[in-house]
C-alpha cells in the first residue's frame, strides 16, 4: 500500500529550503520594510507646494506604473533570470527614489514617479518565480505563506519606520527617501551575491528538460491559450476588486453611518494582526487540501464578510465582517499565490506569475472606482452586491482551479503465478 506524502511544517520547510530561497524571503521583507514612498508620496508633494490634485495624480501614476511593472517583470524573469531582474529592479529603484528629491519641476517628477512604480515592481515576479522553481511542489504553498508573511510584516512596519526617519531627519523627507534608496540598493547587492545566475537557475529547476533538449520559449500569448487559467485570472480580478473595498467603500460607509472612526481603524489593525499571527499556522493544514476547495471556500468567506457589512452598521458588524474576510485571506492567500507557479509550464513560470500579479493589481486599482460608483448609487446596500460578486468568484474558481497535489503512486502488486492446469 502506498504511503501518503504529507507536506513539511513551517520550520522544516524553511530550514531545508535552498539559500537562494532564504535570500528571497529575507530580501522581500527588507524591501517591504523600506517601502515608504507610496505611503508618504502625497505628503511629500504637498509639502513641496504642489496641489492636492497634483499629489493625487502622482499617486495614481505610481499605481499605474506598478501594475505595468509586474507585467514587464514576468517577461524579464523568464528572459533574464531572477538575479538579473532583481538587481536591475532594485538598483534602478535606488537611483530613481533618490533623484525624486532633486527634480526641479512637476513634469520630471511625474515621469520619475511612473518609472519608480514600474521599475520597483519588476523584482516581484522574478522573486516569486525563483521561489516556485527552487521549491518542491508539495512545499510551495508553505513557502508562499512565508513570502506573504514577509510582505505583511514589512508592510505593517514600514509606516512606523518611515515616520521615525521623518522625525529623526528634522521633519524632512530627505532621510526618509535616502533611507528607502539605501534599502533598495542593499537588496540589489544581496540579490547579486545570493541568487543563482540564469544558467544556475536553469540547472536547479526540478522540471528542466531532460536529455539535453533545447529549452522551450514562449510569451504572454501562450498564457492566453490556457483558457482555464484565464478563468482563474478573472477570479483573481474579482478578488482584488472586492478585497480592496475595506480601504475605500467601508470608510465611506462608516463616515456616513456615524460610527466612530475608531472601530474602522481597530478592524483594519485586527486584520493585519490576525494575518501575521495565524496565516503560517493555518497553512500547515490548507497546503494539504485540494486547491479548488480552498479557492471556493476563500471566496465564500470573502462574500460572507463583505455581505455582513450590509447589516445595520456598528462596531460588532464591522468586526465580524472583517474577521470573516480575514479568515478568507489566511486560508486562501498562500494557496492562490502559489497556484500560478505550480500549474505553469517551466518556461512560462515568470509570465504566469507576472500575469497573476498584474491582474490582482488591476482589480485592486479598479476596485476604488467601481466600489465608489456603486456606493454612490446604492449606498449601504452595496455590500450584498459585492458579496454576490464574491460568490460568483467561488463558483468560477472551483471550476477553473486544478488540483495541484501530487497523486500517490499505486503500490506495485506482484504478478500472480499461473495456476498449473491439471
């Protein structure tokens, strides 16, 4: 009888992962901790005398650049390899971020901000591609849970560190921006020495072509041929659109309902704390479940969470709704993040992962516009509509998602001896 493989736990997965994987996980955390720019960009521009409209436009340009950057990064990850893509991204970011302090007019600032958004995101598909390439399939969900842990922990710490640098610099943005530039430059150096070259990366791929066959090549057009994956990407777009409403529609509804703003900020902080504390632990279980079941459950919980906000709004409703979609995040996040790399052909991993990150970013960018429009039209009744959209995502996600688990090999049964005929 065949024995069933069970994925390793948190510490075993980390300890037995290659040094390049550890470098990526550490680098993502360090880079996110130093990610002050999008948080303080509006404040910096208004302090420089630019209008609120110009500052908001600059932030929008930064967002557009970021979305385009992950798409470019997916192609570069396949063409240049993770090390070269990451070094290019981080070194370019360091130079551009420092330059923002010295550009003399708004036009140059807008161009530089767009480039910072694009160049700074090129490393993300490269990092995720390398994690997928260098990790056994049955450990990828846990590795991506660690990747998300670094992102979430860094995102939580960044505003506090950035504000500390702002005050330490005498209420000046120079130390803050130079601090982010130094962090990006340090990550570039770390990537150069710790990550494998493109040739080494190919040699480390567990799915590399055998018998010396030439490596296959491809493009984003090949991703579009995978119709089942396109359906999955549509679900990812829904996820980004619905998920971002806690930062857009919820505060608008809280303000209109007259609920003290404390409860909104408390709920957002609660979400961050729960994800950081429990996602890795929950992943020990979810990594062994069928991906399609996890995706469907995630969207059902997301739908229940946002639909719960449609009840008479108050502290209890806000907290219950937030905990429901937070549970969706910690159950589904690592599985969804790891899925593109698990089902992608080896030569298209970067493009599959890049398209995933692009579509999620597109959903997050469209969410404020769509959510704001629906709120203006429907008011508090917007929440059941958003919940229904998430339930649609659950159905499509269940159909579109493949089972990524390895099937156990059946045990060989010895052939029976022929019975002699009398």
